[in-house]
């Protein structure tokens, strides 16, 4: 009670509470102490000891260093002996590397400290890459697959293993690995020789994946939400840009640039609305910066006009950034003002 009395006196002198409020708090605490004398006071959670935190960071650095050294050594050894290895030896090496990375990632999966969590994510991502390598060795050495079949087998393996990793830990790195694997799988399916798809249509299929990724992330179905919105938006816009650059019909796909510019502007408009959409400013701004000058260059064919467009786009983005900062700051000030609570 003496600590409480001292705090009440300080709060009252600072004008935080009135004399009546101090008396009310004092009476309440005395009543609680009389009615529950045996109830222990809750203790504040103890912070993680400095030594423990330092040990975790050192373990993370050692894990990264060990992984780099191991991969470097394997690359050098295999570079000198790979051609002499038989199929069984190659499969054994790829399977062993995959299992080592997977075991290390799973062993650290439930660790409480952030460094161990990060190390677990890196190890599991490396396991996905190793599993893809194992699929490549299997497809080429056992099934004598051609280029497209090999690509499809690797993409299927990468997507399946990345999906498993993402199911275990829905963090940023696992999210990006799953997106890359999914893009590779979709591209492998669309590029099948039987479909006879032009490169532009392959890129448009990747743009469609980006659009779906963005929408699913925005709805909270692909956490982390910000990662899904940024990566999905970038894949959408740059897939459209790549599809135009692969245009086999000498500029007839200029509508793609118009569509990309409109989508980029739409993403910027959504970003200004807030409510979890602010991350969309990254793909919107980058997409507009790339697509708008290219559109003007195609339409007018004048490099000077194009650079004026770049200038106007840059000034507009700076103005948007200033407006966002000021509007968010003013919004906070309004919420903190005495009249904001409806008094």
C-alpha cells in the first residue's frame, strides 16, 4: 500500500487524477486486500535474459555460416565428381542434403526465440530447393525426361514441398517460396508443347496468378497479408509488362500497357483508403513508374515526351506520399484531440 500511496500522490500532483479519484482507488484497493488477503499479486513477466538472447543470435549466425560452408563444399565436391557418379550415388546425395535441411528446420520449428525461428525458415526453404534438385535428378536419370517434363516434375515437387512448409509456418520467406514455386508450375503447364502457347500468353498466365495471389492475400487467406499484396501486385503488373514485351504482333497488344497503367492507378487508389491496403502502394507505384513511360513511348515514339512522363509520374508519387503522411498524421491528431471523443 505504501507504493500505491506514493504513486497516487505523484499522479495527483501531476494533475492526472483528482483527489476524489485518488480516494476511490485507495478505497478499492483496501477493500480488495481485505476480501482476498491470500491472493498473490501478479508478477510482471520476466524479460528474456541477455545471455539467452545472445546465445540465440550466435546460434543463428553459426547455423547460417554452417549452411553456407556445407553448400559451398558440396558444390565444389560435386563439381569435380558429379560426372563420374552413378544414378544411385546422385540420388543418395540429393536425398541426404534434402533430409538434413528438413530435419534442421523441423528441429527448430517450435523454438520460442525469433533467431531460431528465422533459422528454421531458412533451413526449410533450403529443403524445398534440395527436394526440387532431387526431383530433377530423378526425372533425368531414372525416367529420361526431356526439358519440359523435367521442368514440370521439378515445379510439381517444389510446389508440393513449399506448400507443406507454408502449412507449418506461415511466414514471409515460406510465403515467397510458395509463390515462386506456383509461378514455375503454372509456367510449365502453359508452356507444354501440346498447347503451343506464345511467350506472351505464358506471362499473362503468371499475371493471373499474381492477381489471384493479391486477392487471396487481401482477404486474409494467404498470410502475411502485406507480403501477399506486395508480391501478388508486383507479379500481376510485371507479368503484364513482360507479356507486352513478348508481343509477336508488332504492337497490337498495346492495350496491355493501358490495362497495366489502370491497374497500377487502382492499386494506388486502394492504398490511400488504408484499412490494411497501404502495402499496395509498393506494386502500384513501381508498376506505374515502369508501365506509363513505356506506354507513352509506344504511343508517341518521342523520348523527350517519355521523360516528361517519368518526371510527372515521379512528382505525382512524391505528392501522394506527402498527402498520405499528412492525412494519417492529421487523422491521429484528430483522434487524440479533446473533441474527438464526441464530448
